[in-house]
């Protein structure tokens, strides 16, 4: 049992990330021009089928970006534009972007 716990811990270590950096996330969002599709304030996407990103949970956003990077297999997401956008991003980059977008004012509502 102890060996199993050690093996599981060793597998988790590569996925551990340092704390997300909001300012780096802002710079990355600008560098990759996320606003061109998701709107200047990340609340008004250019197409209604595109998600509003402002105010979303940081961990959800980072998870979604990783899913686009994985692609169609292994519980990934398929979108050719997003797949191309996320390829150069590291897990830390994705966490930073999520942290930045989570800090933005949002017009999302939980219930009415």
C-alpha cells in the first residue's frame, strides 16, 4: 500500500504548478489575442456560441484550455481555432490565463 501511495504521489508531481500569476496571464491573453474572439472585455464574444470568459473560475478555464490542447481523444475538446491557439501554452501559462480572466468583472449570473 505504501508503494502505491508513493507511486501515485510521484505521478502527481509533474502536474503540480506554482501559483498562478495574474499579470503573466494578462500578458499572455494579449499576446495570443484572446479578445479578438471573446470580446475586448471578455464578456461579449464576437459569436454567441463562443464562451464569455470574464469571471469564470480560474481552474475551470485552465482545465478547458488543457482539454483543447489534448484534442478529440482522452476527454479533450475539439475546436480547430482553440486547438491551434493553445499548442504553444504550458500548463503554467494556462493557469496564469485562467487566473487573469477570473479577476475580470463579469456579467455572468448564477440564477435569476
